[in-house]
C-alpha cells in the first residue's frame, strides 16, 4: 500500500510539526515552577509553617488541587499537544512533584526551615575581587524561587528549583 500511495497516488506521509506533539523543557520548567510556587504559597497561607506541629493539613492534597488549577491555566494559554500525551505528562509530573514536595517538607522539618517568600524578584549589589586586589561591586538581579527562614539560628537560605528534562518521570 505504501508503494501504491507514494508512487501511484503521489501521497506524502503526514508529518508532525515540531513542538506540537509534546512540551519542551522550557514549558515543563515553567509549569513546575508555577505549581511549586502556588503549592508553597497555599501551605504558607494555611499556616503549615507557622508551628512545629506540621501535621495539620495535607500537603499532598494541596499539591493536587494546585497542580490541577495550574494545568488548566497552562493549557488555556499554551499549546499542550495531543490530549493523551498531555494527560500522561500531567500524571507523571504530579507523581514526581508529590515525591519532591514530601522530600522537601521532610528536610525542612528535620532542620527547622520555614518557607517565607516565593518567586521573589531580587535586586542588589555584590562585592567581588577586582584588579589589584581592590573589591568591585557588581549589580545582581534575578528571581529567587523560594526563601526559607530558620528561626533557631536566625538564618535564611535561597532555594533554587532545578529540573532536568532528560530525567525520566516515573
């Protein structure tokens, strides 16, 4: 049939335009950041980080609710490709993010960290060694994914989410 279709009927095989059949790393990263931001904001608003008795509330349920809203919002503003592939990607991302969230919350609880700021713009200056040993100041700007606070040591830390698209989401 292929010979007949190609040689006699002069038909070409349909091609799938690049980028339409699935999301790229940039889009997935944008989606993951949005979900994590909204999830941590919701947990913070519910008082999850306010006390050491963190067992109040269900972070997995918050994640699921937030993720479904973000998936809908994303699909309304971006091409998501084939419905079946989009559904599978959403399921894999939700499973992956549930593991990441639980690991993160466990580590925060063990070490006394509380999430306090989310997706915050940063503008500042940093002193760096210059010529002749003289320090120079350079401007630093960017967006911080999350800032955590540890009251016991009066310390802050900056959390930067990284997502490698080459990893298999299982």
